[in-house]
């Protein structure tokens, strides 16, 4: 101990500590604040700002990591969803074509009355009104009676060929890229507890390192110490907090305690929140109908529907078809069938709203997602949130270290002056 006594003047140190006690005591707290603030800044940089702020080019500025990589982040979410949790065929096979037809029947029967009258009058003016009322009623009733079977046939055909008629990934990615706020919400809801821990952990790690920083400064007062410690706090607390979120993947016993990555430990709770959010905001029946009828593969869907409706018109015309063709012409008869099909398809989006309650129960997307997610392996479940931290992670850590360094420089200035 003699060498230490010669190296350090304890009486001078004690006098210095008494003189600057409150300043030295502030060092651990300042370090803790550095740890906390750098984490809060890092988290905000993941989500905000929604749009690029700065000079572009030369790209001197920032946009939140998730909004900037919206297509990629949305793709990651959808890949997990479609490969591990739910498939388009699985969802559509739960819908009963006859039940869909029954739900649509009241609305479409009323609509077909108008369509039949309008098309008949358009392609053979005067003919419809010249027919006896009971004949017109009989024609409309025949069309209405056959309509449920036509709708059921359409739904059955759509379900059988759903992979070629509906692109689930395009639907979800498109919605999330357009609505970056919703994309942010998905990742925030998924990892909200972990993000809060990230900031809190930064405070405690920073405080612990700050105690060491205080002791070193009291003993040696080297100008490089405070910036170096600040840089280390910003860097190390990021890395340690990330490790605590995702490692170990599976529970382990360490000194009698069971430890596991905080995010992995919350798998059951996260699965429940995720299932609710996706079912309520993204995979709703209303949005699915829109995607089927207006999405990138909608031309195939419309072609299928037109084929079924035109075939139904031929069947309903029955023995009178040759007479009809002769009266209005073969070309007009084809155009008439097309007009019926087009008019009916235009009414479908509105009509399908009456199916939403049944479709939501039948598809059971909420429970399916929750149950399947709870059964994911640790590696698969980690993939839900880890990409948010992985994307440009080095930038977040570097900024945390830089902020810590700058605060350390400020501390030196205050200590010296």
C-alpha cells in the first residue's frame, strides 16, 4: 500500500472532495441521464420523424428508421405472418359460400330488380314496358331466385383459386407503406415494454458507470476521462440493453435464477396484442374485400365474376335465348349480358359490407394469429422485433456514443472552470 500512498495524496483528495462534494456527487447522475437520454433519442430515431427532415441531397438529415424503410419493414412483418402464422387459403376456406350468398341475398335481390329493368330498357327500349306486369315480375323473380346460387358459385370458385386471385402480401405492404403511422404502431405495440426498458436500463447502467467515473476523476483528474466515460456510457449501455432484450433466447438458470431475454419472456402477451392489432386494423373483412376487388389481381377476379354472371343470364334466358337474340341481335345480347355483369359487380363492394360481421367470426383471424404466434420458436419470435434494432443499429449506437462524448466534454468545461 506504500506505493499507492506515494501515488495519491489522500489528504489533498479529501479536502478537494469536501470543497467540491456536490459537483462530484452529480457525476453519477449526469452519467445516468446520459444513459437515459441516449436511449430515448435512439428509440425516437426509430419511429420519428415520419418524413425526411433535412437537406436532400446530400441527405443531411434524418427520417425515422421504420418510416424510411417502410416497404422493407412491412415486408418483414408480412413474411412472418404468411409463412408462420396464417395463409390466404386457410382464411378463405373458412367462409361458407352458401352463407355468404345468404348474407348478400337481401341487398342483391333488391339491386337485381333495378338492374334487370334498366338493362332491358337500355337494349330494347319500350319492350320491357310493353310486357304485362305479371310477365315482368316473373322475369325478375326468376333472376332473383337464381342469384344466391350464382353468388355461391362465384365464392366457391374464388376460394378454390384464391392464391392466383388475391395477393395478401401486396395488400398488407401497400396499406402499411401508405399508412406509416400504422406501421409504427405495429412495431411499437409489439415492443412497447422493451422500448421502455431500453430507456430505464440506460439510466441505471449510466449511474453505475458514473460512480466509477466519479472515483477515477477524484483520484486522477485527467481531462480525457469524462468524455471517454461519456462515450463509453452511450455505447456500452446500448449494447448491454440490446443483449438483455433478446438474450438468452431460451430460459437459463444462472446462480439459481431463471433468466431470458425480456422480449422472449413476453411472448404470450405480445402474441395477444399483435393478434388484436392486426385483426382490428389490417386483416379486416372490409379491407380484404377491397383488396380482392381492387388489388393488383382484381382483373382476374372481375373476369371470373363476369363469366359466372353471364353464364347465369344464359341459363335464365333458357329456351327464350334464340328469340331474344333474334329480337335484339346477337351482339346486343352479348352486350346485355356484359352490362348485367358489370352492374352487379359494381354493387358488390357495398353489398359485401353486410357480410363483414359473419366474415370476421368465420375467418377468426384474431385467435388464429394469437395462437400461432404463441407457438412460435424463440428464433422465429425474435424475428418480430429484432429487425427494428438491426436496421441501422450502428448509427443509433454511434449517435448515443457521440452524445455521451459531447456531454463529457461539457462536464470537463464545468469542472475546470
